[in-house]
């Protein structure tokens, strides 16, 4: 049967052209997220800073 086989093409041609705007989006990777402990510590620190700012700006004069 070797007489009926033909060489395969080196590259398979796509049926439709690819969208050039999609290629960069497909190559993008998400950045590393913060660890849960570090994110929690950062939120807690921000919360404490906000409390201090509000306490200094609006002092509590309650008895």
C-alpha cells in the first residue's frame, strides 16, 4: 500500500484566520496573589489606622 500514501504537510493550515487581538490575552498570566495571612494582616492594619484617624479627628467626649 505504499503507493497510495502521500507525505503529510508539515503545518496544518487553520480553516479561518486567528484574531490577532486574542493572542496577547491568551499569553497573559495572573500575578501572584498575597498570602491569606499577609492580606488579613494588611486589612487589620488599615482598619486600626482608620480607627486612630477617626478617634483623633472626632474625640469621644462621652462620660
